C-alpha cells in the first residue's frame, strides 16, 4: 500500500489491497460494497427512526421553559 490508496475506513477491501500479488475479484468487491451500502443504510435508518423522538423532546423542553415559572398576581 502507498499514500495514494484510500484510508482503510473508506475501503472495505483494504486488507486485500495490502497484498500486491492478486487483486480482489469483481464479485468480492461487489459484495463488499453491497455490505458497506447496507450498513450505511441501516445507520441512516436508525437516525431517521430516532428523529421524531429527538424533535419531540426538544419541543417539550422548550415548552416547559416557556410555560413553567412563577405566576405573577
């Protein structure tokens, strides 16, 4: 590997590229990128799933700050 190769985090086949003898096959690369896309999709799904809860918590906190307080008579 040299400085022109992508970082190991961005390349799912970094361990195969470290061996200069044989390049990874097209099928193996396709499967690796499919797994990478699947993991990214799952991470995005978790963020979207938790978004309404986070928005509701922020809105509730804003409402309690806005409405809670001593009453003036």
